[in-house]
C-alpha cells in the first residue's frame, strides 16, 4: 500500500514550483545587477532574462526587484536566501562539501590610492579569497567619474554621496613637500611665510587654504601655477623640482621614503577630504562584496 505523503508536502504541492531557469535567472540578476551580464552568463537574450523574472514574480505574487538598479525588495532578499540555499543543495551530491564557484568582483579605485595603498596589500586578499577574481578600474576623484558597472567604488571627497551607501576607510593629514634640490635653490624654509612667492603646485584634491589657515596665513587659494588632478603626478612633478606640493602622508610615503621629496615644516593639518568605500543598495548581499569590504576595513585599520 502506498504511503501517504506528508501533509506539509500536500499543502505546498498545490502551488506550482517555479521553473529552475527562472530561479537561476533571479539569482544571477540579483548577483550581477545587470540584465546584459546575466544574459551573457546564462547564454540567453536580455529579453529572456526580463521575461523569466516577470514570470517568477507572477508565480510568487510578489515583487523581487524594487528599482531600475535591480536592488532587491524585502521579499526579494528573503527569497534570494532560500533560492541560493536550494540551488546549493542541488549542486551537491550526498556527503560532498559545497563547491566553491568563482566570483568576479569589479572595483573602481582612485589611481594613486590604488598604486600606493591598495596594490601592495592586495595579495593578502587574493590569497585569502582565491575564488574571487578582481577587476580593477580607475575612478577620478571629486569628479565622480567611475565605471557604471563597478560593484564597489573607492571615492575621495567630502563624503556627501546621496546616490550610494558609503563608509569612510581612510583619513589623512597633509603637509608641504618639495625635492631636496628645490629646497636648496629656493630655501631655507623655516616659517610658513617663507612660501610667499614660491611656485605652489595645485590640485582640487588638496586645497592649500586648509593648510594656510592651520599655519595662521590669511592667504587666498592659489589661482596660478601648474595644476594636477592626480596626487601621484603632482608628487612626481614636485620631485622633479617644479614646486611645492601639499600632499597626504599616506600617499606621499613612497617619495618621502626614497628621499625624492622632503618635508618643509613639522606642521601638518587634517585633509578636508577622505577616502570612502561606496556601493549601491543590495550590493553587500553578495558575499564576495561583503568579504572585500571587511578585508579593506581591517587592512586600513
């Protein structure tokens, strides 16, 4: 005699189980946040991706994505956890551990921060998370020029970013630096007032007025002289004897350590700008993004 099915199964059997292709599409779109990339990963057309998601929402009777940026609704986040758990179980044979599939993390980083701070430490992350492939792209500080499809973005500025979630990852202090040859030719520099008439290298990233005010100088922001949108280039220009640069300690460290730049005064002051890690709502639901953010907090701490 046939054994009766459990009542819980009979209750749920009245509902239609969503097609596996709809579940796979939902998981991929929640992870990639791009119809085009989801279509490429699943080898289907973008319209098929949209159709599958709509079909799944109709079957469930809820909205899974709340906005055009594919951020998940509360119901979508809850269902995503169940879908991933179910798909993970289907990928495993009894007694086997879950496979560790490779993940791709796209990171947009400001140039000098990447070269001086991130790259020298990045091997620690890749060794700790060998299953994550990093794709680094360049963002331009203050201008907010970033790759639109970046998962995580390192920005440098005031932190007033209404379009994304963010947290500060690095504060710093600034101080005037110049090459030893420039100091010999233009010095001595014993007081802040000795900078009068000296070529000052300019950058919107580090306004001189911040240091002027801390030094007790009632001077306006310089409007003449060479200007740079990249701190690394400004340091190279200062090392070549073009003038005095106002540089953050962390980013200027390589030039100070190799002696191509020297401090002019013992006084420094906090920079009005900081480095921030930024992301769109829902990004931290992806474990690879959360893992990188946690690693960055620790390495910058």
